[in-house]
C-alpha cells in the first residue's frame, strides 16, 4: 500500500514538474514591430541587443524595450541575458554613469510595452501572453 | 566653488525627490544622478584626509544629461564634485563630456572627455552604488592618482568582436591629454616633499658653518603637464558565462616643474649681541621629464550571486633628468556575495609595494624613513544594505599593515604607525 502511495506521489510530482517547466518556458514571448522583416532570432543576438552590443540586425536598426520589474522580466533575463534583475540594472547603471550609453526604454506594464512596440519600427520586447498583443509579431528564438 | 557644489547638491536632491523612477527624460534628454556621503576614521595615521579624528570630507555628487541626436550619434555630459580629504574639495568639474558615434559593433568612436578604462573598475570608481566595497583596492585603484587618471580629453576607438562559440573580445583605444590641478595631492605632495628635502639638505650642509642659524622654505608654484596619454584595453569574455579576463596598458609623458625659495639665516658677525640676523634668499626652480608606463591584468567571474575578481598592476616611472627609475606594483583578490535583494557582503586582500625592487622597504631606512613605508597590506571586509532601488548604506573595516599609500602631508605632526585599522561608512542615493 505504501509503495503504491509513493508511486502515485512520484507520478504527481513528475506531472507537476512537467506543468511547471511547460508554464515557465511559455512565460516569455519575444515580440517585435510587425515590419521588422524576420520572425526568428538567435538567443545570443537577443542577449547582445539587450546589453547594447548590437544595434542593427539583418540590416534593421533595433530598438529594445524592457519591463521595469516582475516575473516576466526576471524570466527573460534568466533565459536570455543570463543575469538577474539586480545584475542587469547594475550593468546599465555602469554604462549610464560612465558616459557609454543609455539603457533600453522600460515600461511598467506589458500593455504599455506592446503599444510602444506596435508603433515603433525596429522595436523588440517581451511579454508573458500573446493574447492581447495586437500590431506586433512573435519572434521565435533559436540557439 | 563651494557655492557651485551646493547648487549641484541641491539640484541632484530636488531631482531625486521629484523623480518617480530611475532616471527622467525631458525633451529626449535623459537625466540621472547620484550623491553620496561617507565617514572615515582610523586608529592611527591620517589616511585620505584627517581620519584620525574622524572625517566627513568624503562625498561625491554627480548628474548627467544624455541625448540621442540621431540613430547613431549620442551626446552626453556629467557634472561631478567630490571631496576626499585634500582631494577634490567639492570643486565642480566636467567628469565626462562626449560625442559618441556608433557605426558597427566592431568599430565606434567617441570624442571629448572620456573616462579611462584602466583595469576593470577605474571608469566606474566615482559611482559607489555599483560595487560592494566603499574603497576600491588601493593597490590598483590608488585614490591620490584618481584626479589625474580619471578621464582624458581626446578620442577613443572601441568595439566588440563576436567569436561565436569562443566568446567575444571588447577593445578600447584612447589617445589624448589630461588637464591637471596643481593642488591635487598627487602633484602637491611630492612637491612639498621635495621642498622639505632641499631645506633639510641645506641645513645639514651648513650646520658646521660658524654663525649658521637655520634654513626656512617658502613654497611657490608647481604643476604637471601631461603631453600625451595612450590607453589600450582588451577584455576577453570567455565562453564560460560570467568569466572574463582582460588587460589594460597606458603610457604617458609628464613634465613636473615648479619653484620654491630657501631662506638661510646667519648671525651678523658685526653685531656682538648676536641678535641681528643676516638672511639670504635662494630661489630654486626644477623641471623633471617623467615617463610613466603602467599595465593591469584582470580577471572577473560572476557566478549567480557570487563575484570573484583579481587584478595585478605594475607602474614603471622613469625620471629623465636624474636617470632614475622606480617600479610600483600591487595586486588584490576580492570576493563579494549577494545574500538577498537587500544584503551583500564582500572582502578583499590588497597589497601595494612602493618599490618592487625593495618590497620590504629596507632601503628606506638609510633615507631616514620607516621600512613599513615601502608596502601596504590591506584586508578589508564590507557589508552593503540596499534600502531600496535608490538608497544604499555600507560599512567597511580595513586591517592594514604598512603605510606606502599614506600621505606625507597629512602626517607631518605624528609619527607613522605600521599597524592600523580604518573604518568607513557611506550612503548613496541615485536616480
């Protein structure tokens, strides 16, 4: 009896873990202005764009935008930039206060970010759900 | 100048109060700023000011303005004032002011006043909020040299090469010159030391002469002209995430010149009472051509919330007139850990040798100095607390052996002590 319970618990745990992985991997959706001209992007290029090292991609001037804070922001940084939000903020403060550049424009809400991306050629951002994202296209990241 | 500092502080404070988030933008001009106030106290030896009695002469205020003029062209300027003992004295300066043209990721150009990329942290040393420690390791980031080695006026070529799976390489090449302040301790201290040495030498030479009374010195002017400065930096971002190694090199020709007077006093042989004095004044001018070459090798590894770094520095001085050279060397090992969003802890061990060929300072004894003035070994621990996104509080303790980096001028009255402890507190706001 105990073995069956343990087995059931094990299955439940595996299923929950599977759901968790599935949920977290869907938490970050890369979006871009609809006329950006491509729908896939290398993960490394995403990193370089949001660290200010790349300004043009496939001939298009890129304008990255971020969410100020929250789960989608943390998840995006973890997935693509390989830094946490504190390290990312410190990275840009260093750039800002040493005269090397300006950080990407940031927004408090996803709705504000979507509106900006939809109206700004070359804009790239990230959101958690594609449902209400009108006027933008989804970018698929590849390694 | 104090008033200008006051206005800068008020401006930064008001902007901070009215800013709802990090940074503000008006008409496309981004405005950001920071202000910090610190306190230093040492058990022995005045260090970076009159620290033995406790010193609040430890602050920094900065505000910058930046605007993208076109897609590729940006203009920016940062006003900055600081006080650290006899350094800075809250004089408002242009910290950096530049035009930045971004052409390709591998080739870009900046012209204007540009921060110097010496080691991993020289460019950001004015910005306390970017690091865990209060004082950067003095073996590589020497405070008295900070006013001179902060920024140059000239141009820079910089960029980054992506080497695919082998990581990337960032480079930075700068050429230009530096305007120096003759009151900076980096210039003033050796000048005053030279004046005192000349007076002592004259006194010992004349002491056997009948009727000799004493020699007094009158200070005059001194200045350092930097003819040119070249800085090169390479940083290799390895394929191992967060691990980078780098090297920086700079070379400069300086002209160190000045004058002073020695007043030599003798009793008047014609006056039998011995009360009247005959004085002669000798005006002395000096001019030295100095070549300075320096290199720093660096390593930094950021793994999750742990940051490890290590750097070593070699600074070679060549004084043309007396054909004398000297090599200053130092290194440090540092670790910092962010426990949670609020609290971080850091520690480093830093070693500085005033003369690499005489690390124990034994040669200094013959010159009437202490052997421990030849080195400085500093073990520092720091606690950092981020109250919120804008406010940081830090506390730091340094356990120090040796006085190689202690100012001659700040310690004229009391004899130097070999072992001492320095406490530092600092708080910074930024927006």
